C-alpha cells in the first residue's frame, strides 16, 4: 500500500531576504513572500494553493477511504475566504493523514490539548467547527455512509476587556505620536461604529461588489460589498455618527485628492489584511497590555453605547450586532439600560 502523502502545509524557511513562510508540498516549496509576522496572509495563500492544485476524488462514500486532507481541501476550494483558509494549516497538520473513520471525541480532544498550548479555547472551538463544516459540505456534495461528529470544547466565557475613555485617548494619542495614521483611522472607525477588525480593513472609498465602503457624502458605512452574501457575522449598513463623519470627510478629501485609493485603511499606499505590528507598537506606547486586541474596539464601542442608555435596537443597528448577542454577551456591562424598567415599579398606579 503506498505511503500516505502529507498535505501541503506552511513552514518557516530561511531565504536570502530573511525568514519567510513557505508552502511545503512533498518536495515542492513555494515561497509565499510573507514574513513570520504575516501568518494570516500566508494562510490565505496556502488555502488558495490547496484549492487550485489538489485533485479530489469524491466518488467514494466510505469514510475509511476519505482523507481529512481531501475533505478540508474541497471545503476551501468552495470557501476560499476566511475563516476556512485560516484554519487549514492547524487542521491539516494534525488531521491531514487521518481518514474520516478515525474522527472521534478522543482524537478531537487530543487536538484541543495540543492546540490549547498555543491558542485560546475559542480558537480551538472555531477550528474544529470548520472541520465539522468541511465534513458536512462533503456529505452534501457526495453523501457519506456515515457522517462523523466532531467534538468541540465548551465555549469560553466572553472577554470582559473594555477600554476606559482615558485609555482610548491614550491609544489614539500613541498612534498619532508614532506617526501611524492608518492605525489612528482604524481606532476611530472601531470606537465609533463597533465594526469588526477585518471589515474595517476591507473598507473602500468607492461602491464595491466585493468589499464594504464609506459614503462620505451621505454619511453611511456599508460593511459588505453589493455582491457579497451575508453570514452569521452580520455586516449591515449604518449611519456614521456625526463626530466620526467629520473625520471621514476629511480623510476622503485628503485621499481622493491624490487619485483613486485602494482602501480607507492602508500602509504605504497598500491595503492591509490584519492589524498586527503597528497595532502592537501603539498598544505598547500607550502603556496598555496584551489584552488590548483590535476586537476590544468593537467590545468597547458596544459597551459604551449600552452604558449610555442608548436603545438596544439602535445599538444593534449601528454596531451590526444582533440583539440576542447584545443581551447575552454585553448585558452584564450595561445595567444602565434597565433603569427605566427598574423605576417603573416605583411609579404609582
């Protein structure tokens, strides 16, 4: 029986220009051009490579004859964007040579234990969720004799980190002091709209089919492109708050005076896919800790609005967050919005 071949995966390799992420596929090595700090971009390139090069036979129904590598590859081929491509590397590294028949609770718990030393429980849960989604997708495309059930760890408690007003001011001041205007824009967009990290970075100045955009004239943020389908991570349009709109119109005037621009938030004229080095430098200069991640901006914006007593539906509309999530994740931060209910019991009939 021929030896199973390892699926394509990422490795750090030394290159003349320094260490780079390289796609290793058997004896073939493809330089992604990504430095060690650009891991997510390298993952995207790995996902594209797998989708374009791996030949997948979907004729068999027997889970014992279907490799996890093929299942993940088929899923990425049809879902090339995040999060599938981000989760491919760890999933293929651990499960790649396994068959679907071998997927069980014990194996998934072993994966969680190994990955848990490097990432959070929430990340492990999402990665295993992608594995289950890939298996289910294969079953739709080519029905299996038996569909494995992927065990996932219990969901971790929501993060409680919220910036104070003074911390937010220090963060913005640090970005300006370090001459990192793209980080300053990111901070303001996050604090005033509660928009997610990746969505902010994809924003354009022009109407787009594939990305969201800012309409500076009408004062609207469109979080998704016209041709993009909506997912559970809601990306609804919203009116830009007045205090942010003044900044947005100033940015638009500066940018568009130089000609067409690829993105609202960009570094050296080019769009970026993830806030990392610049963000880390700003957080450090502001004297804040590692718990201040880009997602804290959304959490902070939502919490501030609820604490200010803004109507739940209005918060949902501005931040593109479901009311269910607001109640379950943010409710313990925002007892202020229940004041009217509490005072009702003191009123005379």
